[in-house]
């Protein structure tokens, strides 16, 4: 599912000032009146807002994953087992991996746009101020920590399920061995009983 399938809105106010340089504070972007028609200034702010909006999509998806796994620890505590099929757990682990990869590898959330490579320093400074105000780095770190936590939890539960399955197989093998021993003992008893009967 592409990023375009989700819609996120980033709302900030805009104020035009006669004496203040471009900056952002209290969800309000201040632009000097002389820069009001400077498209480069607007572009610098827009890049940061676009990156924040993209990150909001990933944050929403990771939160949905958190909601999906929220009940699993309670199930393990109450029932002593995880009531999720092996296939469902594998699919969930795959989804978590995809989301983590998209944030780290596929998205350009933290990359500085090429536009700023040759732009005046004032635009780079404004862009950095907006990204810092929107906490992009901290939010990406939080998304990564949540996906890593979910991955660790799913790995533990997967190991628990595998251990439970192996324990079940061990019990079945023990039962089969016990049955085989009993059958062998019955054959031995039957053999001696038959021999004793014939010797009379």
C-alpha cells in the first residue's frame, strides 16, 4: 500500500511580519512581508511540511501494528498461550519488517532535499528550523524503536510457539514409546502365557 493511499493533514498558521525574519513558533510560520512573494522561502517550508506529513503516515501505520499486538501479552498471561496462528504471526512479522524498511530505506524522510544543495544558506537554516520544530529526527527514532519492540515481541512469541509445538511433539513421542513398550510387554507376557499353557 503506497503512501498516497493515506491522507494526513499538517495544519500550521502563517503570519506576515514587517520586521521579523522567517521562523516558526507555536504552530505558526512567520514570514517577512518582503519575502511574502519569495517562492524559495515557501518551498523551504513546504519541503519540511511534506516530510512531516509523510512521516505521519508511517506513524499511523506503526500505531495500527501496536494495536494489533496489544492483546497478545494479555493472552499469554491469561491463557498461557498466544491465540494466533503461525501463518498470521508470520504475516504480522512481515508487515512490521516492511514498515521498518520503508522508514529506514525506502523513504526520504530525513534526507535534505537536493533543492538546498545550491540554495542560499538562509533557506537551509529556515528548513532546518522547521524540521527541528516538527521533531522529525525524534519521531523517526520513535517509529524505529516501536517497530523494533514489536519485532522483538513477535520473535519471543514465535519462539514460545515453536517451543510449545516441540514440547507437544515430545509428549506425543513419549506416549508412542510408552504404547510401544506396553505392546511389547503384552507380547512377551502373551508368549510366556502361551508357552506355559502348551507345556501342561
